[in-house]
C-alpha cells in the first residue's frame, strides 16, 4: 500500500509542476475524444441495428455474408 501511495504521489507531483505538459495532455485528450466518440457517431453507424430487429436476425445475416461464395 505504501508503494502504491508513493507512486501516485510521484505522478501527482509531476503533473502539478508541468507547464507545457498540461497543454499537451489536454490536446491528447481532445483528440482521443474526437477519434472515439465523434468519428464513431458519424462514420461508423450501427447498420445492423437499423436493418434488423433481433440479435438472431443480425447473426444470421452476418453468417450468411461471411459464408457467401463470391
């Protein structure tokens, strides 16, 4: 427990004394938010949920598409 507390205090003190690093972390967090939330909503919609009502229908469709010969 003491080791975990020392490690946490090390990182907390390090983040408190940062100047440029705080801005960089804010930029990183904003980018991650954009990548994982905004882009997912607009570019990766849940097509299966809009076409089919049940999980069984979705599963059957996926299996059919995977096993279909070209």
